[in-house]
């Protein structure tokens, strides 16, 4: 099995790469770095560079984990961000063809964030430019590549996730952090994500399909409190606050509830993920 992983130097790619380097022949790409048998640099916004990648390697599966997830940048530079978040997807299909298997890493941000618990069947309604671009990319794969799996991933975490690192830094300095108790999401433990991805990569029935990859629905306050507790820090370092009392403009990318339900995905793949509590104990 030959896999091409885009975005190998990113947070998501950095979690995927070590896992599949054992189980498959893994080829990787990002914008820079070494030129080896298993790695090539390519700017995916540029069709010529993507075509050069396709001449280098003909993979069975492409895991497309390159992109720009910076909501503020996407909002302020929508056209520029669309080149990596949308055009790059078109370029991959143009260069590698419609018969390669694609796994596209999408996002919970395709939803409006107002009621949460979104299923794979719910109609997306993104409220940010980033979310609109992720949805546009999904449609490109689903329309043009018959073997495309869309994985809507919600807030991936391990100990190196930005939020976890921030929390630990503050806790180590004995500084209290304020976290919203009125903003809900479904953070995904990295091993649960890898379990789903592994099932998809080796899936025999590759067709057009949407999967949800998220953990339990929690508030940001609850997640931070549980993280403190399981990392051995006093939970009173985490203080509750309200998004809707805060300066809303700074948090335009947060809505009351963007949590995903992944019940249908787990049933389809016959998987049993770790609970949030089990995940935090394991971390
Ligand atoms: N992190 C999450 O929790 C999460 C959740 C849902 C969905 N996602 C999706 O997963 C993807 C990656 O997220 P991330 O957290 O890993 O972001 P990240 O840490 O910022 O990494 C971005 C990756 O994309 C590559 N990239 C950026 N521009 C490129 C270009 N023009 N050509 C080729 N490669 C390019 C980067 O390569 P360089 O290092 O060379 O710049 C890097 O490897 C995004 O599409 C995001 O929407 C992430």
C-alpha cells in the first residue's frame, strides 16, 4: 500500500506520519525540506508542482492534510487562503486523476456552531471563510473523485496541541486560566483519530462518503479542568468565563456548540474509541 501524505510537517500530518510509516509505504510532501526517496517539496497551489509530484509517485491513497486552518488569516485574506484550502484540492485531482483514493481532512467548522451534535447527514452551514473553504473542498472531492472519503475532524489533541501546551505552560507557572463554559466542542484524542484513519486507509469499499471524527461534547472549561486534573495540577487554576460576556470580535470563530456526533461513523467502521477520561489518563 503506497500512501502520499500532504501537510506532513503540520500538526495533523505530524501525528499521521509516524503511524503509517510502519504499516505502509509512506511518501510525504510539504512546501520545503529534504529531497529524499520518500519526501518531495511541492507548493500544492501550483499545478506544475503537483504534476511533478504525480510523476514522482503514484500512490494508492492520498491523505490530504495540508491546508491553512488559521481562521483569522482565512477571513482577512480569503482569496489567498482559498489557494491552499480549495485550489490545491482541484490540483491534486487534476494531477493524480479521479481514480486514486483520497482521504480529505475536513473540519467541524463546516457547521454553523449553533446547536452541536452534528451528524454526518446534517446540512453544513459554515460561518467563517475557513469553514466555507473546507466545505468547498469537500464538494470538489465528492464531485470529482468517486473514491473519496471526507473526514470531518474536530480539534485534534495530544500533549503538543496548542491548547494543551498553553494550559500546561500556565499551570506550571501557577497562573490561572479563564475558559469558556458556554462554548462546546468535541476534541478528538489523537489515537482515536488514527484508529478511524487506519480503518479508512485499509477500507475495501472506498466510495464517496463523509465521516465524523470527534470526541465527547465538552465545554472548553470542562476540557481544561479535566486536563488539569489528569496532568496533576490543581483544578482551581481553571476559572469559568462566558464567551458572550467577552469581547466577541476577538472570538468571531467561536460559536456556542460546534460538537460533532460520530455515532454513524463508529458504527459503520465498527470501532470503539477511548473516552475523554481514558484518553487524558493515557496522555
Ligand atoms: N489541527 C486540527 O485540529 C484540525 C482539525 C480539523 C481539520 N484540520 C485540517 O487539517 C489540515 C492541517 O491542519 P494542521 O493543524 O496540521 O495545520 P498546520 O500545522 O498549520 O500544518 C499545515 C500543513 O500544510 C502544509 N502547507 C501549507 N501550505 C501549503 C502549500 N501551499 N503547499 C503544500 N503544503 C502546504 C504545511 O507545510 P509547510 O510546513 O511546508 O508550510 C503544513 O505541513 C488543515 O487543512 C486543517 O483544516 C485540522
